């Protein structure tokens, strides 16, 4: 019988790797290249949903993985059974430990295509073996955090609750999806385990089955109000929202909560025309003196539907969003990639480039740093500049930036300041900067979004935020491309 994923221990992750990474690692070992240093960039090429920005998440899990990565006896036995790996290589894996360097943007950062979210410097075997895990964590969590941020913005300050666990693609997807959604700005989650692990507020009301289990809808609401007088939200669409659901919720509130001096409660609508029903429900509640009762809606919501509901004047106080958030249904792939950009020999870095028939798949070579450039007067972000790692930007001197594809598009900046984006989190296999707390990552995203112009945050046809290359990096790339075709 195969072992379930849930039964695996936390550090049994070494074989969460594409098999070709193992065969390449064995090949590097056999050819004597295991000590050669390589640099890899983790970046993405396009923003999901045609949006103007993305949110980086998953860094905490990556750091934890790298610090606990090892091959156990079962892993070695499995690889031996494939009859493809030498005993010398398997012996090497027995003492395997990540000893490289890692630079990352902060979790919760606003990020853009073609700039590194993470850089790995390590011997080629170490750098290669970690590719799959790094990509699966950062691709998934960045996707969900980006989608959550869009949905939260659509709600215009109204709380968003993540209700997607039962539609998630597995346990990790549900748990880490809830975590990423919280970084993206949701108020809470339906998943109790996410509260236990991450202290994300677990929220919930009742199911239709609760209402159906009682002799009447009114009895169901009264019993619920008795059980949870300080947190009573009534699901009012089991039978008929306006004819029975809302009137029965009002009766339960008046007969159970009001005598206790409790005015606050909620109703939830999970089907039908949410604009019409919320407006009519609001009228019924207000006429009954239940002005403090909030209206929550759910039912396959996303940022577009929420936007339309609010444009139509729906009387909604908060939203429960499930499958279209936890699966990022409209575009369920983030598209991050992990590419070799340099090697190092005798302390000298040698840039590498991938040339492709598809221009968008060509890479930016070299060991790099990313700077965000801010307008000193507004504190708004103007552009990101990708440089060679040792370049320093002089804030006292004018800076000309240009589009790396359309190089005639240039801008001279004079009154600006810059911020380094990539920070070394691991040095020689030792954690240098501890992972951010969930609240810190969430607050970091809030701050970074405040620094973005509203035009970049539009859902439809957002302003393109520029990610430019420094003169030095652009010339290195240009020379390498020209040399490749001679």
C-alpha cells in the first residue's frame, strides 16, 4: 500500500523533484562538475488575468525546505532500485545538505515579469535538485496571493472570507492557499487547520443541512442563535430568501438576541440574484429595526462579479469567496521559471544566456540585483531596474531608464530614490534573515500596493509598469545574443 502524502514527515521532501533533476545531478557528479558554482534566477513572464501586478509568496516554505533538505534511507533505496545511479552518487546523496546562497524579494512583495523573485547560488547539483520544489511553492502561493489581492481590491474595503478548501486541489493546496490568500488581504478562512497552523481567523456560519435537520427554518435559526449568540449568521436561502429566510432570521434575532442586549448578527445569501436579494433583504432588516445586521454573500464569486455587484448598488457588507480564489480559476498557472544565468570559476562570474526562437523566452544573463525607483515627491513607484549585482545607483545624479525591448522609449529621472529588492536570506547554507511572519508579509503587501499608482492596479487594461535593464546589463545581454548568432 502506498503512503499517503499526509503521513510523510516534513523533511521527507528530497524526491519532490522532477526525475531529470536527479539524472542531471548524477551526470554532473560522474563528470566531476559537482563542485562547480551556478546561479539560477526564479522569475515569471506574464501577470495572471492580464493584471498590472503580481504578489510574491511562498518564500517561508522555500527557506524551511532548504534548511531541512536531506535524502533518507527510503529515498536512497528507491533511487538504487532504478538501476541508474552509481553507488558513489548515492553515497554523496546520503550526506546531502544545501550549502548555497539565496537572495529573495520579501514575501508579500509586489512584483513584475522578468525580474528575479529569487536567486540561487550553489554548486550545480544543489542548485538543480531544488528547482521543482522552489517553483511549485512560489508558483502556487504567488498565484493565490495575486488573485486574493485582486478580489480584496474589488470589495472596496468590505471583508473577504476565503471559503475554498473543499474545492482546493488537495490538502497542501487548501492550507497554503489559505495562507497565500491571507497575505493577499482576505479577512479569514473557513479552514480550521489554517487557523491552527497560521492563526488565520477561522470563520463560518451554517450549512443548508443545519436548516434541514430541524422541523422548521425558524427553529433552526433559534437554536443556532442560542448556541452562538455573539456570532450568529443565518443562511437564509435554503427555502426562500425573502419569504421565509430573512423573516425567520429577524424573528430569531428579536426573540433570542435582543433580550440579551445583542443587536449584531448576520445573514448569508448563497444563491440567486445577489444584487436584488441583498437590496430587498436590507429593506426587510431595516424595517424590523435590524440595522446592525450584516449581509454576507457567497456563490462562485470573483473580482469581476464583486465589482459588478457593487456597481449595481448591492447592499452587501462582506463576501465569501471559494473556488475561484483557491484555484485561481480564471488563470490557474502562475508560470514562474527557474533558469541558469551564470556560472562561477575561480571566483569569476561568467554570464549565461538562453537564446530562443520565442523572444519572450530569452533570459537576462548574469548575477543580478533589482532596484525599485520611487518619485521623491509622491513616494510612488516609477519603475524597477534590473542591474548587474555590483552596480550602485547614485541617487544624486540623473538616471536614464529605457525599455529593454523598445530602446527608443527613454525617461530621465532626477528627483528619485531607490530601494534594493533582493535580500540575502541564506548564506553558505545558514539562514541569514528569518522568514517573515504572516502578518508582516500581509502588512508589507499593503504598504507596497499603496506605493503603486492606481493605474497599475486596474483590472482591465492596466498601465504597464516598466521593468528596465541597466545599461551595463543590457549591453552584456546584447553582446551575448550577437555572439551566439555569428
